């Protein structure tokens, strides 16, 4: 951290979490605003001093994350990783695969990214089922999730990381998913019980695509690397030029609001 940290009024942390959030915040005695460049704020929320406003970057990663989720579900259903392996071996492995058309896609955590995902799935001839913490017209509540899981061909996780969502995708959750279903995690690794997921994948009953894992980064030799039916990417869903452009636009507009003493956007007022 630079000299004069005690004079900082606005802190925009990097996308990769700093090593000592609590200690860094404690040194910023003049701090008034923390503006993250991510939608998730779980690293900062427990340490925000009284009187300091916390804002997230809701919206800037919607396009990239939604696009990744579509690509991931198509890749798993159409078995692209297996065909890539066959290509490397020089083998022509013709066979039928699953398809996204006529599927039911269950979006768990229907917010701005969920809406962006639904928009991108519009041409795929799928049924969308929406679930969110707060039920509303056309969106089921989380309490209805157990009854909805058995009918879903693809389950997409977009919930924030909170005490309520930690480990929510446990053995019981996975057991309710239908045979052959695909779990897509574009949220946070801690939402999924890693051991329970590995156990299901080893049976061949479920498949999955993960952009996030627990632990993260995934260490060499971890069982997830060799789990069957699993596609892993290294937390890159929102790491795109589109996200960079939209982040800069948000930061500029937010700083102009702050300087003009105008209401800020994306203010975190409760657990998320």
C-alpha cells in the first residue's frame, strides 16, 4: 500500500483479494467508500468500518458470465471436451450426444446475471425456471428449490456467497437432481460441497462445469482435476474485455457521483 493510506477516502480494491483486508481497512482512517470491481463482496463485507459505504460492481460482469454459462452447458452436453481429447489422439469417435434443445434450465440466484443468461438462452428452445432469495412474479423462492431440482436438466448456480448459501449444494441437493443432469457453477466455489460433488461425478450420474472451486486455485493433484464428466475453467467467466470496459464506465460514473455528493449505485445494505 502507498504512503498516505490514512488519507484515502475511496478504495477500489483489485479483482484479486488483497492479503489482509481487515488490516488494510483499519489503516484507512479517512475512508468513506469501498467500491469493488466484482459483484461478490464477501471478502470485504465483514470488515467494513461503521460509516463506510460498500458498493459492488453489479452488472459489469453479466455478459461475460452469462456467455460462459451458455458455453459451459453446451460444451458438457455436446461432449466437446471428450471430442477434443479424441482429436488429440487422432480418433474419429462418432456417437450421439445430449443437446440443450428441449431442456429445462434451472437458474438458482436469478439476478442481473440470471436475466442476462436467460436472454442468451432465448434461441436455444429451453424452458427457464427461475429461483431467487426473494420470490416474485415468475421467480420461485429458495424454499421451493428441493421440489424444482428433479425436473431440471441443467442447474446453474449464480447465488452470492453468504452464510446462507455456503455449502447449499450438498449431498442432499445433488441427490435430488435428475440422472444425467448438469451442474454449472458460475458463482463461488464454497457454495458446492466439493466432496459430495466428486462422489456423484464418480458414479457417472451427474455431470458438471465449474468456473469456481473450493479450494481455489485448485491445487495440483486435487481429485476434481480427474473427476469424470467435469469441465473446469480457472475463474475466467467474467474476465473479458467487455467486463473491463463496463467496469471503467461504472467506476467513472460512481466517482463522479461521489465527488458531486450524489446518491451512489450498487450500495450494499444488508447481507448482500
